[in-house]
C-alpha cells in the first residue's frame, strides 16, 4: 500500500499547456508504483522532444540562457557566463555544470532507487505485520469465545453441584425424619403393646383364678406306684441349707469352668511366649554380627549385650513363670526392636542386591546367591535324610508293635523255646542240687548211724570200763579216786555237754550215773569223745 | 417309638421289631423319651392329658390330667423323673414329680419360641418369664426345683434362651424387631451384650458350638456372625451371597438324570418295579465350576416373618464345621470350615431344603429336601441315597441315632430307618 503524491515540478507560467502526466493521491500497489516511478524517471522520448523544443526557441534564447544561469547560480554552480562579460558563454563551466547536473541526477536516481527499495521492504513488512495482526485478532476472538464457553460450562456445573448438594441435604433430612418417625412409631407400638399385654395379663390372672378354683375336682395325677429317683437317692426337703448348697454348687461349677479356661489361656500364653522367644533368638541369629564398622559396633554391641541380657533375664524369669506387666512389655519391646533391626537389615540387603545387579557388589555384606542356593540344597538334603530316618524309625516301631501273624507266632515260639530251655536248665540244676542234698543226707544219716553205733559201743565200753573200774576201785585204795574221779567227772561233763544235744537221753543218763570210771581208760576214752565232738562239730 | 392315632408303638432300634404296644386315651400329639430311656410320655393336648408308660414294666401306668388348665406343651426334666407341662395361654408351668407325686408351679412363663432351656448336664433349668411387661429369667436347680437366680433382662421382647454346652453361659436373644443378644453367666451376671445393627430385622437363629467356644448368630440380613467365648466380640461375619466366586469353594449341584429304559424289555402291563423305576428319577451330585450363581428368591416385602436371612444353623459334633441355610436361597446348604473361617462347600439341591442334621459322632451331614432322597455330606465327599420303596416317600425331617450308625427319616405319615455301615478298617 502506498499513497504517494506525485511531486509536480513547478511549471513555467509560459508553458501552462504542458501538464506532466502524473497522477497524485492515488493508492497504488508497489508494482504499479514501480512502473509509475519508471515512467517518472523516463518520460517518453516524444514528450522529451516536445518538451525540449518548448522551453528554448530561437526567440527566447537569451532569456532561457539567463534563466538557466540564474537557476544554476542559485543551485550553487558557477555561472555559465564567461567572467562577467555579458552574453558570452563559458563552455567549460557549461560542460562542468552539465556534468555536475548529470552526476547529481545519477545520485538522485540511486537515492530514489534505494528509497524505493526500502519503501518496498517496509511495505512487505507492513503487509506481513498486518497479516499477523489479522491472525492474532482471529485467535483472540476464538479464545475469547472459548473462554466464554468454558465459563458457561463452569457455571452450569456449579449450579448442578449446588443442586446435588441440595438434594443430598434433602435426602439426609428425609432420612432423619424417617428415623424419627420410626422411633416415634416404635415407642408408640411399645406403648400399645404394653397396654395390650397388661390387659392380657389381667385376663390370664382371671383365667388362672378360675382354673385354680376348679383344681380340686379335676386336676389329678394317677400313678400306679411311685418311681424311684434316677440316681436312687431320696428327695430332700427344701431348706436354707439346700439353698446355700445350691449356691455353692453353682459357684463351684462356674469356678471350675473359669479355672479350666484360665488353664487353657495360661498354656496358650506360655506357648506364645515360647514362640516369641524362639522368634527373638532366630531374629538375633539372622542379624549379622556387625563387627566391621566400629560406629555401628558400639551401637550393636550395646544392643547385643542388651539382647543377651534380655534373653538371660527373660529365660530366668520364664522359668519361674512370671507374667507381670514389665516382663511382657520387655519381651514385646525387645521383639519389636529386633524385628526393626531385621527389617533394616533386609532393606539394606535389598538395596545391595539392586546395586549388585547394576554393578557395585559389596561382597562383605551380601550373601552371594550361589552360597545361598548351596545352603538351601544342603538343608533340603538334611531334611530328606531326616525324613527317611523318621520313616525307617516309624517302620521299625510299626514292626515292633504290630507284626503280622507269622512273625508273632515265630517270635512267641522263640520266646517259649527260650523259656523252656531256661526252665530245663534250672530243672537240671535243681535236680543236681537235689541229688547232692540226697547224698549229703545219706552221708549224714550214715554218719549219724555210725555215730549212734559208736556211741553205743562207747557206752558199752564205758559201762564195762566203769564196772571194771568200780570193781577195781573198791579193791584199790581210795586215794587215787579223787584225781581219777575228778578227771572222769570232767570227762563226763564233757560227754554230757556233747551228748546233751543228742536225743539219746538214755546215754546221757547212763553217763551221768557212772561216776567213777577208771583212769586207765580215761586217756583212751577222752580222745574218743573229742573225736566224736570233732565229728559232730564237722557235721 | 412311634405313635399312630392313639396308639403308641415301641420298636427295637436295630431290628424295628415291635416290642410293646400301648393305647392312650386320645390322639397323641407329642411323645418324648425320658433321659434314661425307661419311660415315654405321650401328650394329648386336646384333652389336656399326659400319659406315661414304662418300658420295663408294661403294667405300670401314669396319667396326668391338667384339667381345665389345658395343655400346650409337655417335656421331661433331665433326671427323667419329672414332667413339665405348660398350660394353655402359658398361664403356668406345672412340674409333676413321678417320685413323690408332688406338684410345683412356675408362674408367668413367657410364651416364646424357646422359653425353657436345660443345661447339658441336666443340673440347671432356665425359664423365661414376663411380669409387668418386663422380661425375666429364672434359673432353677433341677434336683429340688429350687429357685437359684432371678434377674431381669434388657430385652424388649425375649424370644429365646439357650445354654452353652458347658453349662456356664446362657444366651438370650430378642425378637427380630431388635437385634440384641445378651450373654448371662450361670449366677445371673450380664457378661456381655451384642448388637450388630439397629433398624433392620434382627436375629433369626442361634447355635452354640459343642465346645462352647463360639456362638453363631444368624440374622435376617443373610449373614452369620460368630462371637468368641473369651471376649464375646464378633470374630467374623459369614456372608451368603447369591453368587459364589471364590475358587476354594466346592459346589456340589444335584443333577437329575432320568433312567434309560430298555425298550426291548418292556412288558405290558408294566410290572410294578419297572413302573416305579421309570418314574423315579435318579439323581447324583456334580461339581459345578466356580463362579456359580445360585437360585435366589426375592422376599415379599410386606409380609411378616419374611423368608429372608439365615434360618438354620448347626455346628458339627467335632466343632469343625458349621452348616447354614439362607432362606433367600432355599435350595442350598452352606458348609463353613470353622478352623479357617471360610466357606468350604455349598450343596445345591433341586428342591427346597427341609432340614439337615449333623451326625452326633462324625462330621457327617444329612440333608432332606422333601423328596424321597437323603443327601449325605462328609469331608470325603457327598452322596445321594434313594429311599427304596414304592410310591413317594417325602422326607420332611431327619433324626440321627446317638451312636451315629443309623438315622430316622420321617415323612408325613411314614418313617423309615436308614442304617449306615461302618467301613471295616
């Protein structure tokens, strides 16, 4: 777009006929402007000829030269007249002036070109800006419309929200109302029911009275004979004692039930405590002994020592089965501590594993996967072995307890044989011993017979000797009697004591009678009783 | 023992041979053996008479006449020598003694589903009472019927009471309008009270575990909550959804298969055996792949006592399993493993479950659905047993023998005994 006004060169008053064919104040496109400009710069040669002819003719040569001179001097060029000489033209200055004019013309043309280029540029910029402006205006319009739409929607939603809130409130109010209605109706029903019940009770009372009145005639129980009580006891009178006893029994029943329950709970408690202790130990064993890091060591060391102390304490206390608050709290607190530590440890391990996967592998703290797997395999093997052992043991036990018939019979037979053999052995021994005893008895009897015979012989001998002695003694002097009688008496007493145990009393009596045995036979006799006594002592 | 009209027939349990036959005065409504199995009582509610017969001496007889008081319920005491009669309108409970011919009265008993409970060892009896619109519980010593404890409960309307098998704790629960389970110790102290939620319908069924360790509460919200005996707090909630998606649950589905008929061997007219076998369908169990969706019945909204919630609960004798039935899903029995507190098996039947009962010795469950088949489940597997016979035998209830070797199958007007063989080891 470009408005441009054509610069009309002032026209000489004399040549008013010539009007430059330039238009003014018209909006032109740059291209048309260009053509106009070109037209401006290069007027048609026809026009030029006529134009040149029009300005200077032969008549007004002087006037035109003076006019040109005036113009040039006003423009700053040197005069074309030669050195204030009138009417002689300085050709050199004229040529110079002409050259100057041409140069000027060129410069002007160039400037004009530049200006036109800039003009074009500005025009295109402006076009561009106008386009942008138009687009932005459109966008603005659009966004304005959008905003309006959104605002509209927002408003609608808000109103809906408000409606819903309102509805909710209404519903809540209704619910509340209904609940109130229900409760009021319920109370009403209760009241009515109570009223009806009272009436009913009154009827029942009346009926009861009537029934009780008629009791004597009709109510009866016919039994053929009395039946004994189920437990065989007699019925008891109802007294206060029985009441007290009933109470007692009831309380006993309740107490026994409570005791039973308490026992069960105690058992449960003990089991749970054991489990907790076990868990604690396991957790402690799971936690790694953190001896590498001295900082943590101090903490853990303290904690570990605490744990050990705790374990020691609690073990001791559990042995005495205290269940006071502090022990319980201690146990639970320590377990919680351990559990937290274990959790931290597991988290650390997790982190390390993840780090290990990505690259950095801290072998100290992490149990490598292979080791872990090895361990699990080992454990599985162990489990398998233990299971097999248990199975075999079970089988053996089974065999022991319930063998099938053949083996039991065999076993029984074996046992019987064993027993029988043992018995036979014993019998044999017994028989042997019996034989021995028989032999010994025989020998004893023989010895006794022999002894009896010997005794008889001895008695006979003694009797004979005594007789002889007596006979001889009466013939001899009496002085020897004392010693011999004393000796004999001692012998006799020996004999008496020896033969005292003998059931043969006759011999003893006969021995006691003989008081004066001869001294000659005494040495012979004395060894005999000694022998006999020895023999007796042996037997 | 079985009764037909007004006759009482006693048979031997192993051979079903008729041992005795007694005739009563009126149609018998209820019979019960005494605890030492020496006597049977036959209650005739219409006439208000209870007759007692002896097994050892057929000549012995006893008749108890309530007269105009009427009779609503009758039962033995645990020592087998007293009979407790509940008169009409629950006016009173009369305790008749067979030993001394004496009578005692318990006043104001409560007219509820389980108003009387005896401890397992038979020492104590708890009775629910209601005076002046308040609920009370009285504990009596069964030896001499002396009142031991009398205390009030915090319930609106006591619905039932049950002793724990160890005889030391009594569970009392409220009506279904309010979820409240109260636990009392033997001496009347309140040990704990449990309330799971406030407004919807509450407790439907309750069962103690045989070791008294757990109390299972089945409620109308299709869940079973188990409380433990140490803290009386809930340890778990067992849910009964209609879709089972856990991989660890085994679902046995009953599938019917009609027998193939050999056309060549058809005779005309058809023999009886053939006809019955034609029309009786065999069924067996198949294992369904998880996830399984069970048949779900939506309850009718505006009726009282809707068929929703866990209506049947039973622990096995070894304390390892709990069998439940959700009334929304009436064809399925849910068996939970108590040691792991997880659902282990679901048995899906073709018809509505009428009842189930555990074997008193082993973890074996017998289920009946109103068809002529008995379904047995044990951890080893499950089996369908067809009751042989002609015609329909619709089993409505099952009762195990105390040794676990046989069970009674009852239908409306017949009964049969099923003997279970023990495997020779």
